[in-house]
């Protein structure tokens, strides 16, 4: 079995990280596990395993014939049978399929705004989806949508998974009081609703000024990023908030923190939630996408954009410290059992086999 993971960039984002996770995890489990970035490289390139056949397509425009021909040569060189096209890379996958007989395309739908599917732009997706041989969706909502709206019967929900945890970074020394370090791993863009996070944190400091907030994430939306970072800088609590930017080896530092927060307005299945669990953190998340399914009683879900519920959830861990420990252990076991690569890849390879046979 020879599979190519296709992604438009290697900047740090959920879909991009999953494309790399798939390529890395499948290496040695199938005959060829390859990876192609179509438009841009990025920080994630550094964590691609060296034995993975890799192509940077450097696609310059939507219809770039030279790029399509380079991709076809790569596919022929490695006898690729199936492309797993992540997110918007389906466009490139379908066009190269048109000039490559017998090539199969499985679209991986990572759409983060699954609560707002009516607003989804499907001008290209709808007509090109008839060339899909299957769909992998990151939650049930998206899987049903592909069946009902795109009329693709072979559409399945496959959980995201995370790479094995890295050794603890002994040189990392976060500020703040142990037991009261809050962390949020989320790229800086409006969907993640950092405004709610900061408003809630300010209220928490009125109750306990020992809390610190630690932010990890890329500046995906520059206008939004500047707004968030400047609001921190001009706030009265700037000495209690720490922004680290992108951290490619996040699993090596998350165990230093105590409570993982996610305040998104919408999600698919966020990797940061899985990473919190892998690190053994207690979690508070908004009830969007598959967050409640992941926690399943092993953490606290609150309504999206609900300031009071978010504050009270964090304070619940303060008033019942044993629950913080118990939830962290329970979620960690759940992630190890259901969201590790080994627990997911057998199902994925089964989908590949169905499509190829």
C-alpha cells in the first residue's frame, strides 16, 4: 500500500499537524508513506521523519500546470496508489487524479467550524467532490454532512490522534506557582476566542492572584494576534500572562502546567485537547465540536462564550483539588487508549483497503 499525504502548507495548524502525524505514523506500517506540501513549507517540516519521501510542490497559482506535472512525476516515481488530501488540498488532488489513471483520492475534512456548516464555502468543493473515493471526517457532524450534502456514501468519522509524547524538557522553566499554571494551546485567530480567555483570567486573578496564564500558538491572523497581544500588554495583568509563540515539541513542556483551557467558538476535534490529556492535565473546554465526546466525563465542558461558566469551572478545580488530579489521570488513560496512533491507524488502513479494492 502506497499512500501520499497532501497538505497545502507546513505552517503550524491542526490539519497540517495531522498530515505530518499520518505520514510519520504510517512509516513502516505500509509500503510507502509519503508527504507533499503544495503551496508553502513551514516549521512542521522539521519534524517529518527523514525516511519519508517528501515533495514541496511550490504551487504558485490555482491552476499551475507545471506543479501538477511535478506532482504526477512524484506519484509515478513512488507508485502512489492513494492520496489522502487534507483540507483544501483536495483541489490539487482531484486535478492530478484527472491525469493519473487509477489514482484514488480520500479527502480528510478537518473543518473547524462544524457548528456553522451553512456558512461553508463549497463553490469548488461541491463539484469536485464527485471525484472523491472516500471521506475521512474529524467528527460525526462532518461525516454526516459529506453523506447528505456531498452525496458521498463512503464517509467515515475517524478520530484525530497524537504523536507519542516527547521526553520532558528539563530546561523549560515556566513562571508561576505550581498548581495554578493555566495553559492554552491555540493559534491566534478569532475562532479560538482569546478575548473570552483573557476576560475570564482577569476575573480569576481577583479571586486568586497566584494564577498565571501561558499561551502557545502561531500568529495565524496578524490583525487578531496584534489585538490580543496588545490587549495583554496594556492590561493590569500583563505580568501574569506569558506568550511563547509556536512550540513544535509541545508534549515536552505541557506536564509543567496544571489546567488546560480551550475557549473556542467552534472546533472539529482539537489536537490541543488530546495533548492536554496526554500530559495528564485537568481540562476546561467549551462544548464545541467533539470536545465533550473526547472528555466524556474526564473534564469540564462549558457553553461557548460563557464567561461565568468558564470562571466557575476553573474555580471548581481550586475548591476540589483532588478532582483536578482525578480528572487528569482519567483523561490521560482515555487518550492513551482511544487517541494514540496505534488505536486509530488500524481503522485508517482498513479505509484505504476498502477504497483500493
